[in-house]
C-alpha cells in the first residue's frame, strides 16, 4: 500500500486530519441538527437554543406526525411504489440486457435495439409532451403512473450489458452445446454470476423510487395519492394555501412548525439510512462497473 | 434455411425485448412526436391533431420574452460553476483522504460524506430552508457569533446562485471523492517507491505521480459533464427558489415548468424544451466524442 511509503510529516498530518474532520462535520451537521430539532420542544426550537443536541427532549413531534393520517398514507404509497416498482425495474432491466449482450453474429438486430434504447437517453421530447402522453394513457391520478412511465432505467441496462459481456463466453457456449436455450443461459449462468451488480442496481432503483417526488407532484391531482416525497414537497417546501381547506390550513400551521417539519424530514430519511450500509458496500462495485469499457 | 432457423432460435430474445420496447415506444418515442406542439398553438382539449399551426411563432415569442436570455445565462452560470467546483472539491478531498493512514478515520469520513448523495432534494431543501433562514437558521446564528450579519442565502438574488453551488457541492462531492479515491488506489505503489529513492518531495510526488495517475478519470468526468451544461439542477432549484430570486435563479427547466404546467402554455413550453433538448444532444454528442478520444471511454 502506498500510504506507508508516502506518510506525511507529523504537523502536516495533523492539519490534514483536522481539515478532513471539519469537512465531515460540515456534512453531518445539518442532518444532526435536524434530528436534534425534531427531538426538542417547539419553544426551545423557536428561541434558537438547539444546535446539535436536543433541548427539552421530547418525542411529541414524532407522535404528532405519526398521528397525521395524510403522512401515514403517503408513507404507505412510497413503500408500495418501492415494493412494486423495484421488481418491475429489475425484471425489465434483465430482460433487455440479455439480448443486448449477445454478439452481433448471434443476434443481427442487436445494434438496432441498442440504439433504440440509447436514443432515449440522448434525446427526449421534454416535459410537456411526456406529460400529455402520460395523461392520454389514462394514468393521471393512478398509482401505476409512478411505476410504468419510468419502468425501464436505461442507464442500468447499460451497466448490466457490460457485466454480462464480461462473463467468459466459454461458459455459455458449453451450456449451448448441451442444448441450453436463451432462457436457461440467462437464468442458470448469467444471473447467478451477476449477483453483486444486480444487488447494487436493486438498491439504486429502490433509492430512486423512494426519492422520486416530481412525478407524484404533477401526475397525481389528489394529495391523498402522493408518495411521501411529493407530500413533503407540498407541506414543507412549497405550501400552497390556494388548494387547502380551512381545516387543512389550521393543520398546516401546526405541521409546518420547525420541530414537526424536522420530524417529518427525519422519518423520510430513515429508510435510506437503514439500507445505507449496504449501499456503501456495493457503491464501489457500481462505480467501477460504470467505467468498465465495453 | 439457415437464416430462418437462426431467427427461430432467437425468438426468445424478441420476447424478452417486447415489453420494454412497447413501453419505450409509448413513453419515450411518442413524446418526441409531441414536439410538433412547439409549432402549434395548443388548444385545451384539442391535442396535437386539432390545434392550429403557428410555425415559428412560439420560438419568436420565447426570444422576445424579456427573461429568456437571463434564464439562459443563469442556467449556464450555475451549471458551469457546479462543474468546476464538482472537480476541484472531490479531487482535493480524495488527495487528502489518500494521505490518511488510519483506516478507521478514513472510513468514518467516507461514510459521513457519501450519505447526502442518497437523500432527495426535497429532504435536503427541507433541511436547508430551515438552517439557512436569516431569522432563526442555525447557520446565521453561528455566523453571528463571529460578528457576521445575517445573510439571506435563499432570498437574496446576489447570493442565491452561490448558495446553489455550495449546497450542490455539499450533496455530491462525497460521490466524486469515492470515484477519484478508487482511481488513486489503482496507481502503482512502485512509482512512489522509486520517487522516494530518487529523493522526490511530497509535493513533487503529488505533481508528477498522483495527478497524472488520475488525470484520465478527471478528463473523462469533465468531458461527460459537458453534456449537462444546460442542466443546472431542476430538483434542487425548484425546491429552493422563490420569486425573490427569479432574476438570478430561474433556469430553463423551471421556466418550462411554470409556463407549461402552471400556465398551460403548452406550445411555448414545448418550444423552450425543444431548444434545450437539441442543444443538449449536440453537447452530449461532442462530449462522448471527446471522452472517447482523450480517455478511451466507451458507453456500450
């Protein structure tokens, strides 16, 4: 390892560590501050006494948030979209990656289909025509609007094609000699040999589904169909009183106070934090694959 | 016939592709047809078949909008600064981390700085709106301790673009750092050994071994980001801007959203979107050409 050879002089080493520590602190601080706010009393938050530790510790904000049916409802929508959307994404990714990983000798249409999908990354119709197509296909206000229009993550297909191509051809050829068809080769050889990258892609699409907010915001007309991030967008970031009843407005006053806001934000972060250790483990795999040359 | 038996053998491949092909035809290719709306005055309920043609009127309208060139400039300015900061900060942090001998310390710092990459801009906007508030935000409170007057980070149009760059760096530099770190670990340790034998100083080692070692990665990521120069970050700006900062913070994507989705001027919004798509396509094409030439990068 090169670290041993190029060890820094003592003083420089200390300065290096201190600066890195400060950088890490700057990264962690906003998140810790939000956690501290969510566990402090509203009065302590309002008087600006909260920095990194809770002041007048209370879990009242969480109780309040978890008793809000709209919050629970949208949390459920988000969970459901992850549970349904991730398998849909992954199945389509695998089914497209396999044919595109064939050689042109075996599958003459390979390049045609590769470009068919690649073009959609390079050029798009833009927001408005896309919105009108989704509306024409009758998905407005339907749960499936969150799943179907984005069902094929083309970039993940590219990563998986590269993975499949790096698996030694001899394995497939030997299987083909024994009479294995395409489905057998895909399920018995390629998929079992690509488990790490498949796990990585699964985590990535799960995070993407959990974090999506814009589709819910413009494709759902009634807020009770919003996924969590769209719901948070409307109550925390961009409350629009024009669309609210008086009861909702009164509720908004309470749920938009600082401690409840912080509690809602923190709850929305929890699923990401739970899978973060796994995300991190596969992170490097994913990045290295991204730069694999075809 | 050999060709026919080959086709029959490949029938499963077409079956595998079919669902995705249908979905992509509907949700990616049909909207491309919808681009004709850029040349129409789209009437509610008439769609793209019943609306009258206005040819280049929408584009003329866009060019005469007093804000259009300002918006274009804002987009380029914010995206350009983000690109530069998005190289400098991760490279510096990666070099610093590479000098750390304690594995536990290195790992902790890495864990902390990657996390924001996985959080959505809705969540981060919720956090930043709170901590950057001029009245009760903790950042201005801390600045107050050292005698700096409150800064309206999200409401002052002179500060807003810089706030966007800073918060974007905050979210994404951890991701960049890991990319450069993995490039750094690929450098042959023998090079450093040889340099030490030759009496090269730390600074010279960085200059002549480390930086050239990761130059390929830097060039590749920089050229690829060229294709994003009209993407100043819709998710971020949409969640953090307000009419107070339209003069410096409004970007092409937010303009399309407001004219199209909020004001229902579908034709005009599609025209602006088309302008962006075409310019982006040209830039992405150039970027991939350059990346292929300088860094031997291949997408497929």
